[in-house]
C-alpha cells in the first residue's frame, strides 16, 4: 500500500511545477474525466436489478486550491 499513490503524487508535483496556463486545461480534463466516470458508474448501477433507483445518487465533487 505504501507505493500506491507514488505516480499520482508525482503527477501532482509535475503539474504544480508547470506553467500557470496549464491549470485551466488540467481543470477541464479532470472535470470531463470525472463526469465520464460518474456516467459510467450510473449506467452500471441502472443495469443491476433492484439498484437502478440509486444511480442518480452517484455524483462527484472536485476541490480547487487557492492557486487553482
């Protein structure tokens, strides 16, 4: 479990070191990807017998820091 987030942490460090103009593109990429994951999860749940009613409860939140 110790190294599970190493690549993610390296990505975060690389993005932080990048130019300020990058933040808008990163935000959009995260939002689009999050929305696709949400819709995929909702679709999967809708297909399950007896669970379709909970599909709309699947959502996501993103959090931006003061620096964007």
